[in-house]
């Protein structure tokens, strides 16, 4: 799962594995959709390559450089999105990527999925497993 810090008013990058080669991820027109997980009626769309959204070739992964702020796209805070990328030719439309993205305004270093929701339980369990 990828992480986007919505507090950044500029470019953010996420790393993905697509079904494209390094040249195609940079040059081909790819339609991207981010749909709220569990709410198919709420989504945002963008195309790469464009002014605010670009695919970048990288060593092992591909990278998407995204600037939602400059494109005036507002993402909901603390929300999971399903990110899908499609490449269309005259013959067919091909899904090149599908994955999840978590959007939050909490800095990555300070974020914990269990923050304020998990209480460590004390245990008197002193059992040992011997081989």
C-alpha cells in the first residue's frame, strides 16, 4: 500500500510496479483513477504524462510524480483509495496497475496504524516452547 501526505502542497511520489517497460511508463498516455475504497461513486481521475502527473522510470519500481495541489484535486483525509491505471489502444484497454493508497495529513514518520486504537495487554503467560 502506498502513502500520500495530503499536507504537502506540491509534488508527492509513490512507487508502483506496472505491466509496462521503462520507456512506456514515461511516454504512453495512461488514464489513472483513484476511487474511495468502498465508495465507487467517489473518485478522481488524471492522465500521465501531463503537467501535474508523470510516470518515471526507476531501477526496480516505476514512480508516479503527482501534484494534486496544483491540479486542484482534493483528497479526503485518512481515507483509503484504490488506484488503477489503464492504457488504451485501438484494439483494447489494458489494466496496467491496481493497488491501494492511503491519504493522510499525518507525517509518515509519525503515523501508526494502531495509534490510539491498541492497548497492550499484560499477560502472566510464562510458558516456554522447547524444541
